[in-house]
């Protein structure tokens, strides 16, 4: 017993077993055969129904009976998988030519499931007869079924190119296939073209086959991609719904959708379109309703008088399955192996299959005709010597002896002798003798015809062409899908997508942002803004919903927030934190924010950092479609942070820099050349090792600079005292240096008229009017506004613009 135990590597065993499983799934489950375009389960369903006589000219039978028959005899898998395959073959929105007729609920284009198989009835459709015709004439190979009790075909004769006509979709181990359905008439014409001209070019074939022809219709865009798919087996096309407009009473317009892209779920589409209406992602939609009935598909979108109808349609194309992409991946089993096939290769494989089918059928019919001819010749000879034949039979002991005597006396063969002894007496009339002679001449003609087919390929191809033309004549139907050369690009204008509405936007230093309606804002006072204790407002202004909020953080990132995407929150509530929309870094917080309407404006973003870097970048570089996470706006060195971000209009302003130790430097912004988004920038000021930049601002109409030190000293300085220097200089002193307890600037602001200054210590705060601070010279330290011993050290400063 121990001698039978094998020592094998686990990876070898798993690899071998999975390889066998993959081969089985690829060949015998998921990928169709190039010859008949069917997967094994589909082939077995059609053959089982055909064998049981469940054909188009007979009455319907319960689907459960067919499923049980298929499982019991040919396909030992779950009943649900067999029934699903059977139902799909009957669904007119999935099959270009349905192969099964079904009574009862067989599902719907809304994705509704079919009724259970005990409720539905089915039979083969008429065109399925063409798939199975001549199968009993040894036209295809048969193999034993799974338990060797029945024989099943390895392929169906398939008198039309079903792989292209009905297409296929499937996923197996390592392979997938997506072959779209095509128009029967076009496919047959292309097959005839390849038969007549094997060297036919792709241009010639595409003159015949315009592209896929989906059962649900629609509009196909991208002829170049269709050509690529037909040449290589791979390509990507766009399929869009057929949409039109109707003008109704009252000046309103209805958008009508009559056809959907292939395999799009109508119910889900209508739901998505109605969600767009409910969420007001597009302005102007009144109602979306599904008016589909037995007359056909009809989805109605009712829009307002002033709505941009074309813009709404384009939005639906862009954001819903009203337009989808279809990826060709034409993989089929050819010579027992999966292959990526182009159009011509599929047609050539089908023609080769038909040659084999017609040859085998002709050989079978010739054999049958010759066998019958042999019998007829025996009967005719027997009738010519009838009296002697009767005498020999009467003298015989029994049937077997009579047959032996006939063979011996007249050289009949065993088969002829059998036919003679079985001859009924009424067949001895002159009429029947004439019939034998007629049948003999007909058989003679048939045999000559069949021998010509077997011996002459031209005659063989002629037969294939005739049968294809007969099918085309009987089953041809007009195209349903329209093919357009170019893929139309869809541009969505903001004005179409968003209703322009005046709102108020606010952002706080702790990162709370909100959009407030004018009604909520006007019902409160500006001071009643909701925010946490010790938080402060970075931005608060009237904007409209077509603008963007550009938020810059201390870690050098920026975030784009379309105003219309902000949730509407009451003015007295805190708002939504930025971390709800973006993944912020540890200790990352907003520094400033701007409202942008046009990224093409002549505006630059000027960024300065704590370690004395300055960078100027054009606003257009900040425009981005990826707005779901922070984007890097400057490359920061280790331990560096952003101090300020300013907007420059035209680059004509002066830069004013103030360090923590009170060093100031002013120079033209024109000395800072514009650079790209990811650049570090250039040196703004020559800093001492123990100093850092505390403030940076652009001078335009401002008259004063207000600075606050940690000791509670506030200084108001006229801008005129700052003389122009050059970039990267050391700068000049703004504060008088005190050795025992030096002042360090922790906040500064350029002001034109007036602001309120709020000083915060660890335990309390103090507010004062900037105008109450006298204007000091350049080397003064300012006025103490709080007693540092009682108030404590100033931790931070806030500035509020006086309304």
C-alpha cells in the first residue's frame, strides 16, 4: 500500500490540477466554438430540444422538462445555470436572432428575473432549425455523454454564421470573450464575398458589414475602432442611446429615449437619471419617467422652458449608461484551443466548417442513394423475370431459404433478395413498375450531382452559397443599430450642470467649510457665524455656485472645492470639516483660501515659506479635474511650512516680508520668475539661523502694516517707511532688539483702513481697534495693549475686517 503513495511538490500538484480545470472551463464551458458560435450548454439545450421533437412547428413544452432532460443526459450541472442559459437564448433584447421561443415571463430589459422554469414553456425557434438541419446525416462528430448512455454532437451544422449573428460573452480562467451581435443579412453577404474572393480586403468586408447590429438598436460611434476590432479581435466602440426631442404644449420640451445601448439595465438607468434630477446635478429637469409599454421602449425626461436641452442630454451621456463603451474581445475555440480572431478569420473558419458539413452530408446522401439504387435495380430485375422469381420463392422452405435461393439462382445480393421477398403483391402493377423506373432515373441524377459535389470544390461552394442565400432570403431583417464614423466628444459646460445661485461661503482656520443660502445668512448677523471656540474665520464672502474654492494648507497642498458641491448648511452651524472630503496629513490645516471663477485669468499664486522660500506660479497651473484629494502645490524642505499664499494680479506688486525677529524686506514681485507647480521656489530673504519668516504680503492699496509680538505689543507702521530692496537680501530692522526679553512677531496684517485685532493667550483674549494704535516709526516696538504679567504670553493673533 505504501508503494502507491507519491511524494509530490504542492505547487506542482496545484499547478497541474488548476491547469486541467482551466482547460475544461475554457474548452467546455465559457468560450464559444468558432464554427457554430455556441457554448457547450447552449449546444446541449438546442440538441436536447431537437431530439425530443420540441421544434418550432410543434407545441410548447414546460421549460422544466427540457432542463431536466439536458441535466440528465448531457450537462451534469445545476438546473439554474441551464435554465439561465436557456432563457438568454430566448431574450430578444440580448439575442439578435432568438434561438428559443418562450412563453411566460422570461425577464425584462429592466433586469427582472424570469419566472421559475415550472411556469414557462419553450420550443426551438424557426431559425434554430437551420442550426440543427442535417445533424442526422453524419455531418458532425458525435461523442459519448458524461455517463456513456447517450451520444451528443461536438458541434452543430449551423447553416448560418451564428457566432457573428448572435455574438457571445463569457469569462473563463485566463480568457474572456466579448463578441457583439451582427446583422444576419450583412454577415451572410460577407461570407459569400469571402467564398467568391478569398483575398477580399478588410475595406471590402466593411463595405458589407457596417459594424455590430445590437438587438436593442442604438447608435455606434468609432468606425476606426470597429476596423481595428475586425482586424485584430480587439477594439473599443461607443454605443449611445437613440435620443430625440418633442415640443409639448406650454413651450416645454420632452427628451425621448427610444433605444438603449446593448445590455444596459433600463430600470437602473431611469433611477440614475432621476437621482440626477433630485440632486440637482443638472438644472432644468422637471421629471424623469418610464413610459415603456407593449408598443415599445420610451423614457421621457421633461425639462423646463429655459433649460439647455442639449447640455442635459450631454450630461446624461457622460454620467449615465445612456452612453457606454463596448470592448471587442473576439475570442473563440478554434481547433480545440482559444484564439483571438479577426472578422475574416471567423468567416474563413465558418466556411471551412460548412465545407466539412456539406462534404459529409453529400457522402451520407450518396451512400444512401447508392444503397437505394441497388435495391431499385434488384426490384426492377426481379420484375423482369417475375415468373421465375415467384417459382423459386414458392419452392423454398421459408424466408431465409427463399433469399438464399434467389441469390444463388439470379445473383441477387443479400439486400436485393431481402427487398424482393418483402415485396407486396400490389407493387406488381404497371403503375408501381413505372414508379420504380422514375425513382431509378431520379436517383441516377442525384448520385451524379452528389459525386460532382464531392469531386469538385466549385460545385461544393455553389451549394454552400445557395443555402446561405436561401437563409438570407427567409430570415433577413433591417439593421437596428446606426454606425457613425467618429466618436463625438462630450463637453459639459458648468452653466448647464449647475444652476447659478448666489450663496455665502465661509472657511475657518480649523478647517470647517460651509455654503449658506442668502436666506439663512440674511436671517442672522455676520457675527453669528457658527464655529468652535477659539476658531477664527479665514474666508467669508458672497459667491455663486459656478465658482471654485481654492484652499491652501500649511503643508504646501491645495484643494479644489466646487462651490455647488458643498453641502448647504445654516450660517449658525459649524459646517463640514475638510477631512470629510479630503485625506489631510497630520497637523495639516488651512492657511488661506480664494474663490476662483476663471483659471485663465492673468493671476499668479505667490507662496512663501517659514524657511524663507518664495514661489510664483500662474493660476492656470492649479486647475485640475482630480479634486478628491489634496494636490501638492509646492515642494517643501524638511521642517518647512507655508506661511502665506497670496494672489497677484499681473505681477506688478511689491512683496513685503517680515521675520519673527522683526527683519523686513521689500522688493518688486517681478524679481520672482514664474515656475511650475511642483517647484521649490527661490530664496525670498536671507534669514539668520535662529530666525524664520513670520509674514509675507503683496502691497497694492494698503497704507499700514500691523504687527503683534508675543509680549502683547502692537505696532502700526506706515508702508512708506519700507524702502525697496532686492530679493534674497538680509533686510532691515523693524523692531528694536531687547536683550533681556526680546519681542518676537507672531502675527501681522496689511491694512487699508481698519481691522479689529484679537489677541489670544492660553486663558483669555483681548480685542482692539487697529486705529487706536498710534503710527510708530520703523525702529519702535509698538504699544503694549495688555499687561503681559496678567494676560500672559500672546499665543496667536486674529484679524477681523470691520464691515
